[in-house]
C-alpha cells in the first residue's frame, strides 16, 4: 500500500434497534483520509429522529437486558471481545486510513479494547447489593439498578478502541448503550456495527454517527437519556452538562489535559528525555492523547543533557505513511486540527519560545496533515503553548531551579488529568505526587496503566473514574429496601 493508493470504503449503516440504517433524511458526511486529503467514504449524519429511535429501542429492551443474568451478559461481552480480535487487522486498517493513526498502534488499540471488554465481563458480578445492619425487627438491603439507557459519546483520537471498549462497562452493568464516535473518524465504528449487529438483543448496543452539533447534541439532551458518559473536549463537556441540567442527568466527563512532567536533578536525564517522548504520545498518537505530558519541567542542572537527548529521540521518529508497520507518526487526524496545531506552533515562536526541534511539515511529505514532532524550550507559563491543550505533536520544556516556584507552576490553573515525576528520591516523588492536583500520576515510568486502575481527571479535566469498578457502578443506582419483620 502506498500513500497515494486510496481504497474506497462503502457507505455502511448505523446500528439502531438491531438494524443497519442510514440517516432518516438521507444525510451523510464525508470521511477524509488525512494522509492523502482525499474523501474515502461517507457516514450517516444521524438526525434527532434517529437518536429518538435508538433511545426508544434501548428503553424497550432495558428490562430484558438488566434482567439477564450477569454471567450471560459477561459471556456476550467476551464474544464481543472475540469479534474485535478476529477482525483486528481490518479494523486497524480502517482507522489508519480514516484517522492517519499508525497501523501498528491501531492493532494495539483493538487488542486494548478487547482487553477492556474482557475486564468488565470479569467484574460484571460486582453489580451486587449488600445488607445493612438494621436491628432485630428489620432487614435492609441494597440493589443495583442499571440505568435504562446510557449515551456514550467519544472523540476522534482512538476510534475503534473508544467506540467498542468504552461501551463495555455500561453493557456489563446491564444498561443498554447508544454510542457515538467522533465524526472525523467514524468508519471503523460503522464496520463494528455490521460485526456486532446480531450479537446482542436488538436495542442493547446502538451505534449512531454524525455531527456533534446535531447527533451528539440530540443524544445528550434527549429527555429519556438519564446517563451520559462523555469523552472529549472541555467546551463540549460543559455544553453536555448544561444540556443535562434541566433533567438532572447523571453526567460523567473525561476531558482534556495540559499535563506536567517533573524531572528532578537526580534523575537520569537521558532516560527521562526518552520517556518524555513516550509520555507525550508522539509515536502512535501524534500527541493526540489526553494524558500526554505536554509541559515538561526540567531542572536547570540537567536541562542541556535532557534537551539533547529529547532532540535526538525526536529525530529518530519515522514520520510517514500510517499504513506501514514501522511508521511512528502519521498525519494529525483532520484539516481543522492540523491548522490549529500549526497556529499553536506559530504562537510559540511569536511569544519567544525557542524551537528546539521540528515545527514544520516534514520534508518530502507535501500532501497530508503532517507535522514534524516538535519541541520548544525556554517556555514560560504565561505562553499560550504552556496554557492551552494543543492535542498535537508539540512538547514544551520549562526549566526550573527554585522548588517553590516549581510548586506554583506545576498545576495547570484549570486542568488536572495526569502527571509524571522523575527522581530517584522516593520521598521527593511522593511529595510531588501529592502536590500534583491530577487524577493519574506516574513515577519513573510512562504511565502504562494496569487494567482496573481508575482513570479520570480532577477539576476541569473531568468528573468520574473510568476503566475500573467505579465506572461499572456508575451505570446504575443503589436502591435501599427496608423490610419490617
Ligand atoms: P470534541 O469535544 O470536539 O468531540 C467529542 C465528541 O463529542 C464527538 O463525538 C463529537 O461529535 C461530540 N460532540 C461535539 N459537540 C457536541 C455537543 N454539543 N453535544 C454532544 N456531543 C457533541 O472533542 P474531540 O476534538 O473529538 O477530542 C479531543 C478532546 O478529547 C481533547 O480535549 C482530549 O483531551 C479529550 N480526550 C479526553 C480523554 C480522557 O480520557 N480524559 C480521552 C481522549 C480525548
């Protein structure tokens, strides 16, 4: 497969009530390959009526699904995971074409989603109640009551992984799901719809596609959708909370980050620099990852060594065709996003940061939304590139030597998703881990999360925890029942 060789992807239906359907008004959106800038397919642009049909179907089947023994729900989820494994290469190829994400990392995403689904299948039985001591003449117990429908709205950056893996917890909990992928990268979701059409009872797992402003807004505002689980940007998360406020919806949010990495003077500068490239998700995601550590605070004593190793590592990354197995970085996902990243790079230059590496279109890649892996040094917290989430292949190095100043700067004013700390002094590391006001911290590693470790942001990075028992239980409510003997 060469870069110019675009395969056309057939128009596929959304999955609503067990049927593959187009938008009721025939509306479609184009799917563009960000490597070739050519339209390679189309996706249904769901209307509010389509959303309404999915909601009605989910509500209709909710009693049957919540009443299905958890072992049976778990067995179906394991089959769901098997479907992903069996179709891994095809799904990964679709994402590599549609999103520009390197194919090897998309295969890993399919495997990661299958693992997430199996994890939730394994803990589905945790949706249990308890008895509460209430005296000799009473019995009090609690019962887990799944929501009758869950909206699962996800972003563009991990297309197949999010549309499949992020549905698992609610399905395991006994709640029917209506999932919606990012409109820029929906082709794998539509193929998934075909693959799982007959797996669950009709209406249990619905997949709708289309624009955020129409399909996403109709889904999150629908009066019969009491539970909305959203992954995406802060402004959209805020809109979704607003849309749910009148009906007092249970909203959980996985939002953006502007995450710090702190490198102490006793750290191995070279090792930390290589880790900073991994933790920024340059390879595999082109920095389009919420947990990326885009603000790296390096102690002045080791800054020069750190920057030299960082630049060396960035220069080794292979930027090019995402369909090739050995490609580290493809293009960013779509034109609007490319233009945004380019604007941020320019703002870094204009505001006085030093471009240590990259910042341009890679040589020889004249088509496609390619940007070199980019590192700025001499960044200060008043610069736009230190303040705003770029969600692209751009890292900022800020140097420090005053510990109190570091403490003042390390927490972003609004965002608190992840943090990463490098030191050999464990007390120092744990003190900094307590100080960083974020939901997930890595010490001396690149943040590879073990299955089951709760993930989710503090402050404007979100509400709620995912990939954990907490997520499973968030798709239901506890009902207490007291019986007087
Ligand atoms: P986005 O907010 O633009 O879109 C996310 C989803 O919301 C898409 O499906 C979109 O169609 C839909 N949407 C848009 N407007 C809507 C509305 N008014 N009502 C309902 N739905 C609507 O985000 P994006 O640009 O696709 O993704 C990038 C953002 O996602 C970044 O900020 C990134 O940090 C964040 N993210 C967070 C996590 C996490 O786990 N915390 C993971 C991945 C990405």
